[in-house]
C-alpha cells in the first residue's frame, strides 16, 4: 500500500582468472612461444538475494529496512612455477547476512534528521586469492586464505533545505574488520618491488562532514556547492607488520587524509554562458600501513594537494555547445603512486541528438 514501497532482487557474479606467462628471448612482437615462466588461475562466484522496505509508519516519519543474504565460493585455484613447484588450493565457501536500517524525521518543513546503520561484506577478488606472478623487477604474492572484509557503518545527519539553500551536517562512524589491503614495498635483498595483499584486523573511522549547496547565492546567477570532511581513521588491531611487530597500530589508514575539502562556484552570465571555478584540497596521506612515508611527493607516494579548475561553457543552440577548460589551473605538483597531470587545457564542441 502507500505506506510501503518494497524492492527485492537477485544478484549473480562470476569471475575466472587465468594467467600463463612465458619467457621470450628477443622480441615479444614477433616471437610466438618461449620457455614456461609461471601460470596461475582460479574461479570465484557470489549469489545474493536482497529485499528492502521503505515504510512511512507515522506522519513525518520514514524508515528503510533491508536485508542481503549471500553465498560466496572460491574454487579451482592453482599456482605453477615449475613442474615441481605446483600448488592446488582447496575450495572455499562462506555465507553472509547483511542487514541495514535507516530512519528519518521531518522536524519542520525545511529540517530533517536522519540516522542509519548497515553491514557490508567485500569478498576478496580472484586475483587477490590466486594471482601470484613474478618477473625480473616485481613480484605479487597472493593469499588463498584471505578473509572477506566486513564493515559496520553508521551515520547521523541534520539537513536543512530552504529551497535555494541546502545545508547538511553528518557524523559518521565505520568499523571494518579484516580490511583487504594491498601494499607494494621495495625489497633491497631481492632488488625488486614486492606486492602483497593482506587482511588488517580492524580499522576504526570516525568523522564529520559539512556540505552546502546553494542557487543564486548572494547574487542572482551565482551557484555554489562545497563540502568539508574530517576523518580520524586508525588501524586498531593488526597482527601483521611492515618492519617491526606492532608498527601499524594506531597509524592512519593509508590514502585516507584527516582533512578533505572541495568547492565549486558557477556564475551564469546569461542563460547560454556559464563560467565555473572549482577547488579541491586533501591533507597529508600515507601509502604504507605504518605511515613510514611522510614525503608523498615521490614515486609510489601519496601526497597532499590543492588544485583549482576553470571551465567556460556556451550553449550555441538547442543541440550545439562549446566549452574551454583548464584543469589544475594553479599547476600543483602532486602524486598518487605516480605524478598527476600538471596544468591541462581542453576544448570541447558537442552536438546533442536530443
């Protein structure tokens, strides 16, 4: 009836991995065969059913209740590096139940309070389980016993919408167990990069986000959207280590900055001509579990950044439009394993069939 809107469905995912590597003597473009190097493979599949009820159970009150039930299997995994170095992995299967719940209350016509919580499960991929490969300069170490990543996430938000101005404040908390994390480190003894995927026992994240979305702010034609996020994301439990036992405990989760912000201002000079200026900021980040890489401005590093982007768009007619843009206008040099593009210019001419 009108008080309930029910959604349900079924999901199926199937993945197959097979990598067969050979050693070539000269040119890989012309050689068709070579000596055996290694071979890896395996399969995973997941079957899930889910249902959700959107329920208006009282005036000004709305609840969303949902449940997901899934079965995951991994099978036929193997690694072969020679005739004598040949491993076949045992099949695995696991079942998971993931509930979620949300409730909102319309405090007044412009103000809403919302609360939500839910569980999610992320299965290891077939490559993370079985994808061991090796070359002269690098090695990837798989783990067929990886546990699925399981998280509980909760939010509490206050939202005020006055028509042309939307303000939202959100408190959030996430507890992740057996977090799946891949890390690449240089091994000086082997003189190569060693990549390994592993489970991190528990990561706790607490934070707050403030967001704004406004039309015709201060003056007609000026639109603004912005957000500011603070996240305290720490490794709380972990039996593994990078250099010495315990060196990852209470360290910041890799690639999760404490502060992050973005803003986009658009001014409509005419109905056809719009100019936009955007800005993005991220605080200090790390790439290693023990935060031993404070200088992110280098190969394999993850750095802080502040960039601005500019774009001007003109609607020529109903179907034709043109735009000019400059990405990274301030030419900030920043990294995420590799350097990001510097100041970049673009020009666009678009034809819309509709």
